[in-house]
C-alpha cells in the first residue's frame, strides 16, 4: 500500500513539473496522453467518462460555467427533465456548454436538412429563416458559403422540400395559382330549339347542368303575337323562381347573342395542402 502511495505521489509530482501526464507512455504529447495496448487482446482499451442515469444528472445542481466542456454518458432516460437537461432525450454522450447539456452526435453532415418543433438554433442546427449568413458564427458562415449560399440563407416559410433540378437551396414557385380559361374543364355549352305544334313558338336554352331543368340556365322563348309581333323572354334561374326580361319587337326571325358570366372574382386559388406546421433547419455545425 505504501509503495502505491509513493508511486501515486511521484506521478502527481511529475505532472506538476511538466504539466503533462502520460498513461502507457513516458513521453506524453499533450496534457493527458493515453496509449492503449493494441497487441494485448485481453486488455480492453478505451476511456470511460462518468456514466449516469438521467435522473442522477437531473438531481445535480453544481454545474455552472466553470464546468463548460464536461463530458458524461447517459445510460437511461429516467426522471423528468429540467432546464439544464432539456436536450437529454436519448442515451449517449453529452457535453456541458456552461448552461445546458447537449448530445454529442457524429452522424450529421454539413448541409443535412431536418424539420423540428424547436423554435431556435440548437446543437449546430440553424433555422432556415432567410437571415444573412454574416450573422452566423465564422464556422457556420464558411459552411454556408461552401454549400453555395451567398448573402442569405433560404427562407423555408410556407415551402415544401422537393427535388426538381433547380439550384440547391433555391425557393421557387408559389402556393397560389390563378386559373385561366385554358385551365377550365372542356365542356361544350349547347343550345336547342323547341318548335310547338303550331309552328308559332320556339325555345332556345343553354345550361351547364343537363338534366336539371332551369338550373343555372339562360332560356330564350319567342312567341308570335298579334299583328306579326314577336315576344321574347329571357329567363335566368330556377324554374320556380325565374328572373325574367320580356320585350316585344317587329323584326323578322333572327338570332340573339347570349353571354353567360361565371360570376367569379378572379381570386387566386390556394393549392397548399393540409399540413403540420414545423420549422426547417440545416446543419452547419457550431
């Protein structure tokens, strides 16, 4: 036991003299230089940080800015999160940034896109809200430039992800469309003439719902009156409640031009489907 204490004392003495400690080497190249034993298969090399249950980390109150850079490993997700542990939502390695714990993730690549219910930047994920890239950190700005962004990040508001051969990161098209006549269904509005048995009356009708008498239709009825006069009636509406206009004239048989107005207001059509509102982020690192 005494020999162990002496060796431990010597280790810390040399550490104080040279400010570098070597484990497995007598020539450390850093503050702490650990060499493994790759040729010894029975020895399990590695560095084990403190391993805690999440509930145990939640109960700790001593973490301040002085512990910035601390690393731990969370082994389970017990307990209810507090402000410092709000990001501890998975098993794995976490580091402390002076105010909160963040997961150490190695599988993100610069330029990766994700959608989240978070409202602010987090753990290297930057909100795509159209801000200038000069407002980012130097590292993030360099990554943004490398991805082809100049001036501003894309603004992902009301945008959907799509692969359409446009420049990556560009925002195109609109969620509103205005229908032109060419976009309307190809429907032929037909008129018909109805001669009575006396041959003195004919009826011409145009409607866009064949088979539904009088619905949304224009009807012209011309009846021969006394002294060679003709009576013309235009009906627009339901049969049981028509809007009528009647006139009398002395011209011979002739045709009338009929104009049917759709009653539209030229309002743009919103083609946005039902959706879940989220924020879109791009990974640019810290």
